[in-house]
C-alpha cells in the first residue's frame, strides 16, 4: 500500500470528471494564426448560453491487482487558485478550481547526421513533495484525474515500456511491456485505463535550414500503426491495428504525429485530423462510428464546453476586446461553474504568441493571471498538460 492509499482510502468517494488532454497538433503549423487570433481575441467577457443538461460521470472503485490500485476520486472539488506569474514555464504548482497544470513539456532541436534537426521534448511532472515541477527523463507522460497516478513511457523518443507512477512516492508501481513502440499516453476519463498510440518510428518531422531565416521541413507519411488499451488494475494491454490517416483525402491528416484521444465518457476514441471536423470517431476496438451525441468540445481541445453544473456552454462568438483589458485568445476549460481557464495576453496583445494562462469569470469582471507570459514560438516554448484535480 502506498502512502496515498493509507492516508486517503477511507475518505475517497465520488464522481469522475473529464481528465484528458488533446493530442499534440501538427508541428508543421503553429497553433495560432493571425486570422484565428483576430477572431478569438476578446475582452474578458466570456459569452455563455443556458443549456439544460447535466454531465455526470460514473463512479470508480478501488480495484487492486498486480500491485496497482486505482483510487476512487474525492467528491469535494478544489476551489483554491494557485499561480506562478513570475515564471513561464511555471516553477510552482498552477491550478484553478478543478483544473491543474499537472505537467508540461518544453521543446529542443536535436541535430541529425545529415545536417537536419528534429523536435524533441523534455517533460516536467508535478511533484506534491516540493509543490513544484520536476524535470524527468520520460519519453512521454500523462497524469490521471486526482493527481495521484501518472503513466510514464520509458525510452529515448518512443518506447515499449509503460510505467504507472505513484505521484507522492515517485515509485513506479507496475511496468507494462508492449510488443510495439508507442509515442503517446493518455488516461481514460475514469482513470482506470491508459490509451497508448503505437508508431513504427518517431513521428516528429525533421527540418533542414534552407536559408538564414527559413527551414525546409520534411513531412513523410505518418508512421502510426495502431494503439493499445491498457487496463491499469490488471496490467493487460490489448493491441488494435489502426493505420494512419492519409493527408491526400478529406477529412484526413498529413501530420506525422496522430495521437488518439478519449470521448468525454470514455466509451469511444477519436483520431485527429488537420481539417474540419477536427476528429474522427472510433469504437474502442477501432471501428469507425458517429461521434457521441453528448460530446461538446472547445475547438481543438479535449475539454467540454458545458459548465460542470450543466447550465452554461461556452460560445464561439466572443465580443471584441475592450481597451485596457486582457485579451483572451482561447477558452480552455471550465474551472468551476463561474470561471474559465483561458489562454490570454495582456494589454494590446502585440503578439498572439506572447501569452499565458489566465482565469476569467464568465461576466468578464474578474481575471487572474496564472502564469507568466512568454513567446510560445521561441526557444522557451512550453506546453501545458491540464488534468482534473478531483
């Protein structure tokens, strides 16, 4: 038994919320374009509409097996706001309401023998012992809802060994060995399974300098070959073949990285496209299906647009920015029923990439800076992983 289970098993009970994050979008295009920023730039007022629908997840149970216990999530939602406005990426824990920055990754360019270079990631994981973020050597990681367990990938860039890490003790509770290399991990909404996307080689593109100010980027066909569904309690990993989407057809995807994600209730999977619709739906065994009727997403995000109490929904039609107010570039996730975690920049927002995480009330009257602003297009680029705290 871990310290976590000894301290909290008797008091844990409750309802599962949505924990996963969106698979990385294409490296060959930046996440924001000037056109998109002009459309999304807004004052702090977040437009909402009344929606008479409730979203309730299934309860989880403790299921010990192979030395791994899946914890039941607490029912009490965290309400405190934690910020580190001096740093980007943050050094201290960042959270607002029920959403936390559980991890983040930075990028660096690895030189290749032919003179080209390719993007690599360095991962940082929340450490409850220091209340900050710890640099890791994992090839990929994701944090389960509740911030108690993490799935980690052992390897240089991709790998065949997935570990289940106790966030408190920093001990790997179990290892799952796979037959194929995987390049990404994402927890299911109920925190009992891990979805791992399999690749025949590292899926990131390489680039070679064409001139002083430009690069030639190679975009070969995606090496995705399938995916695993890993049951954390039993350690069983079921493999499913799934070739990559073709970039020459629509909807399709011409990017090398094509990581899969979960539906809000965990009953289905999706694969990303580089067009609209931005995802195609699959059954858990990989059969093409229509999307779940209850899934509503913020554009290019894996978080619901619907507030936790089911009474509001984020709108795509946001009002224009007001002078002197923070500019909201994108709404990311509901922190609670009245506040939204967003991507924003201060003042006139001279560059859409000079941004940080902010918390904004739905009426636009309150805003809280959560991280420092930093140019995400520069060498200090960082990318957050958002996870439900409860």
